[in-house]
């Protein structure tokens, strides 16, 4: 017997374990013989992560697709796993060491620190995957992968080595986003530009050998110590005579050129721009165009370096700012200061550390070359974006792609497979300091040593302890000295005369492995194929690659989607997926972005605890409109919790009325119009839900299911069926019982992708009677209802519903007392309408609360009217309500609404208001207007009925 109330907390864990025990999530579970495959790879959440609403939306959508296609008999794989999250994980473990007053990372050394990280990962790294299980995620957990698994690490090394061999990975000195606390390069995604109250300082630079000067402006005056030029627009008449001349850099005394470059905007400030190639991304490009040598004035900790005047060396950048401004003012070089709103790049995680553009040696990928096939794939339609508008975002990124910095100065991650050694004196770059040491790139240390032996022609020795360790530096310097001595035949002969064993002492060449690790996005870019066993030719790779759909957020189109496209095409020859579904951002109910500082963060785990996973999931799906941000309100989740309860109560109602499945039930054989109608309506609902999921219109699919279950089935069919189920016609009762049970089965199937727990529980409960269930609902077949629609029955019951709905609306609008039974007068009814009235008289009278139904020639005085087809239906209300007072009330309410609409129109017509008001406020006003217009229209219709 079905319990009186549904308790999600008592059911969900038990149901999930039943699925696991049955192997329901395993790749290929429930697939038809020879079925086509359907594969999704989960966007691997950070191993440090905890479930947030974005995860809940993303994984609900994925699970809907997976459960849907599994029920359609496809060979389904949902590949799960986590990302090692280099910076985030290292920060957590370092913080734990500090809080426990244990030795720091550097005091522990690399090997011991990494052991501690793996230890933390074993203890806490599975948190988010367990939370996804609470959401109901039906991934194949037996195949869970981690971006630093040995198999995935092998793939990373192979890709690095092969791209390097092709010249597509190289080492260079370029500007990067630099985190001065962590002392590492970081990606753009790890930088958040925050609007701040700042200042713009205007500085005077004297023109060399002239009485003229140029005024430049900066928000970072300390960087002027690294200026190498001043740029002006080539068409700016004010400065044409100065192009090619020089200014003297204040405080430094350096003579720097005035260059003509279109980067300078004549309309902005003075039109002249200071150029600091080592500390500004735009300035770096200007420097490249004009051959300017960058001067790095910062250390890795953002202190002033030895390339600046000695009085500033060692100062923190902000201390240096104050000192520089003081000194500039003292010499009259500070012209004026203005307050200004500026965008400052902060560390995205803590939002406390200002990120610096920093010139440093890093590893880069030549992304421009790899981007071309990936661009063609989308342009030629082999991979499509849903919504399509995101293709433009993809094109914008890919057509303007820059070299991808892939090295990070961390310990946790994939260590770069490169080993360094001194250059052989036979190397053409031996006497070029800018060339740096010799690099050997190989998948293994053994292979690197083999390369080195071939290069040096002698034995090598790999040193541990850091690139700057004393032993390595000493060995490196000794070898270089020996190499230089060898170049001088007389010197070398003298050395050999005094030291016969010089050749032996020179026999081992010191090598050292690159200490840096790869950007986390590098390994993530290989995720669709590395998780399936690549670079090995595995059965899973052959079967499930390429995958089908990628579900992700718009903010990582470039960081992840584009890079997976590039790597997939480069190493497998095909696109990693045919569709990229981009879900929108989850905002609060006012349209504001969720943040801890605003205090408006909604925790999905709390939603699950309070309302259940099904209500949480259904909310996500019902609000997932393509291309539109979701406004999540807890009240919506509560509302869909009520929907879960409605379904549960409907099942209990059927059980109490002995609605049991019948073996071999044939819905086409139904005789009652109401049963023929509901079967056809079920088929239409199944088609609408199927279409919605196939077209990635999850809100339309969910709402089609909701409207059918709550409206069509519960509110209408069950109400219409009640007299039959409690009546004396046994044949009609049996048909209705079997039909109701059949339709409930289809409902459970249609709702399962959205609400898996309650549907699986009801599947089991309703399966206790009638034919034995062959399988769990999760592995059951998706509804396939064809040839069951009955146009005549559909027309008849739709007519009845429209009439009853119209009468109910009139009663509500006219304030007719709920318990009052009123007569219905029918005017001008044709034969078909008359037949329908007679056939459905009992239902019409009961559901519309009518005292009688009479055919008359004219509309009775004081009646509210509604027209259906050729007939007019009149409700005589004189004596039931005060018609005059009701007309006055309606007119008054319409007037109030007109005033409200006019007030909103004036507000939205105010250009100043629209320009200044937050987007969510404008949207709220538009929503209020639409609601007021709708209400006014309904009241006007009611007033017209009384006239």
C-alpha cells in the first residue's frame, strides 16, 4: 500500500542504492541489441568543489538527457570524473599545513608535499561526486576518472611531446597574468575584474633637448619605472613633429622614444600614452610592433626589482606607488590627479590579491594553428551550439586567439615533461644567452636522458632539489666553463697537461627537470578521449568516441570547449561532440548574480534536504529556457515539491479505487469517450516531452509534462472518472481502472528523467499488483504511443473542458459564491452541441456547479455570457450577485490597473531611468506591466459579459 505522504529523505538514498546494485548506470545498461551509442562526458568538477546551483543545473540537464536516451534503448555512457584543480587544491593543502602549524610546502619539499596532497584527495576529494549522487546523477561511477590518473597523465605527456615536436608548443618570454602571492601564472578565468574607486595620475615627461613636454596618464604610476616609450596616434597633429624624438623618463633618467601607433587614442586624455611592455598587455603588443625592449621592474612577489633605481628596490608595489608619486610631485612631474572608476584585476578565488601583467619565461601553445580546424568544424556544421547565438562568441574567441600559456609555477599538477641542461659548445646558440639552456622534451626521464646523451655524446646526471639548488648550479657552471675551455685549444691542452683526468671529470652532464606544471585546462582539453583510454586503442574509445553532447556554461566556451575541439581534432581527427548545449546563469529571483557578499546564494543541498531532489531537479528543468538566465526562487522549488505531492496523491487515489494494470491492455479498444480522450492526450504529451528534450528545450519538455499531469490527468481526467469509478457499471469501471493505471505508467516514464526518485518509488509500489514488472523504471522503455488518438472523443471532452472552464472563470470574476448553484441557459445550440450536452450533462452540472441546464430562445436579463462554437451560454446572475455593484467594482479595478500601467509606461519611457536602473529592476517593471495588462483584459471581458 502506498504511504500517505512521500518523504524524500527516507526514499532517495534507498532508491539510489537500488539503481547501483542493479548496475543501472553502467555503460550499455538496458540497451537494445545493436543500439546506437549516446555519450556525455561530465564537465569534471574541481576535486576541491562542493555542489552549487550551477552544478545542479548543469548535471540535472545532463541526467535528463542520459535517462531519456537510456529509456529509448540506446547504449548510453555518462562518463564521470573530477579535475585536479591545480591552484585551488594546492592552496587548500598549504592552508591546512599553516593552520596545523606544520612545515610549509617548501620546507617539506616537493615529494613530501605532493604526498600530503594525495592524502587530502583520498580523504576529501570525492565530496562533490557524492553530492551529485544525492541529486540523482546516473553516471557510470565504475568508470570514474581523475585528471591525474596515470592513464590520463600518459595522455597529457604524449600530447605535450607531440605538439612540441611539431613546433606547436614552445617556450618564450611573454606577458602573463601573474599571482604575486602564489608566484605563478594564472589563466584569464582565474582573474576577476572588479570596478574600484581609483585615481588617474597625469604625469609630465620632458622632451629631450627641448622645452616641450608630453603629459601621460596612468592608474599604476609605479610602472612608469619600466616605461620604454611614449606612443601617440600617427594622425594626431599635436604630436607629429615629435615622433622619432625622445623624452627623458622622470626619476629614472632613461631616454625613451616617442613612437607613432594607432593604439594611442587622440580623443582620450592628452592623446599620448606611456608604454610599459613588461607590465601591460596592450603595451606589450606596442612594444613588439616597435622593437622596444621590455624592462621588468617587479620580482615574482611584486616587489621592485633591480632594474629600477636603487631607492625603490625591494619595496612592495603599493609602497613603491606612494614613493614614486611623492618623488614625482617633488620634481614637478605630477600634473594633476583625478578620481576615476577603474577595473582592477583580482584573484578570482579570494578577491584580495591584485593580479599583475608580468613578463616571464613560460610554455605556450600555438593556439592559432590548432584553432583553424576547430573553427571549420563549427562553420561547416559538424559541431553546433545550442542556442546558436553562442557560435558568435566561439568565433570571436577563435578568430582572435592568442598563444595559450600552459605553464604554472605550482607543484600540484602534471609536471612539464622537459629537462634542461647546459648547451654544448657545438650548439649554434652556445654563445646566445637569450637562447637559454638546452631543453629535452620527452614522455619519460629515460627518453630525455637518451636524447641528452645523443646531444652531448657523453653520460648525463639528473639532479633533484630544484633548478636553483646549489649542487645543480655548481655542476651547470662547471660544465659551461669546461665547454668554453674546450673552444680554446691552447687552454684545453694546458688543462689536460696539468690534469690528465680532465676528460673524466667532464664526463657527466647535469640535467634538471622543469619544476613547473601544466595549466589544469591542458589536461581538461583531452577529457573526452583520454577518459576512454586514449592514447591506447581501447574498445571504449572505439565505441563511445566521439561523444554526443557537451553540456556546459557559456563562461568557459574558450577555456574548455574550444580547447577540447582543438585537441580532439588534432589527436583523433574528429570533433569530440556534435552538439554543445550552453546553459545560462542561475541568478536569484530578482535577477542578481548570486554571491556570498550579497547573501543571496541558494544552496542546492539545502533545497534537496528541504524539498527533495525531484523538486530541485524539476525546478532546474522547468526554468532552463534557452539563452535566458534563470531567476531561481525558493518558492518555485516549493511549488514543484507540491507537484511531487500531487503525483503521489494521484497514485494513491488510483490505488484506493483499484486501478491496477491489466496484462495485454489495449487502449484502442476503449469505449468511453473520456478514456479514449485521455489516451490520446497522453500520446500528445509524450510527443511534446520527447520533442522538448530532443530540441534541448528542457523548460518546454518539463512544462508539457507538468501541464499534462497536473492539469489534464489530475484536474480533469480523474475528476471526470470519479463517477465511473464509484458507479455501478462494472464494464465501464474496469475499463476506466485499466486506463487510469495505464496512463499512470506512461506518466511515470515521462517524468522519470526529471523526477527519478519519486517515479521509481511509485513504479515499484504500483508494480506490486497486476503483471510483474520486468525491470526498474530507469531501464524501462520510453513511451511510444501511436495510433491511439481519437478525434471525436478529443473534440467532445475538449468541448466539455472549455465550457466548464469558461463557467468557472465567470463565477470567479463575478464573485459568485463558491457554494451557489446557478442555472445555465443555452441559446442557439446545434445538433452536435445538443448531443454533447446530453452526453456530458452529469459532468457539466457537477463540475460547473449548475442548478439546471435549459434551452432558451433569448439571453435572460442580467446574465453573464460566453460563446462556444455556434452556441451562447448564459448564466443568469440577477439575485445571485448585485449586478450594479459588480459592474462598478470591475470598472474601478480596470481604472486602477490603467493608472498602474500608465505609471510603469512613464517610467520605462524615461531614458534616464532605463540607462541607470539595474537590469533586474527594468525586467521587474516589464513583468509587472504584462501582469497588469493581462488582469485588465480579463476584467474588461468580464464587464463585457454583464453588458
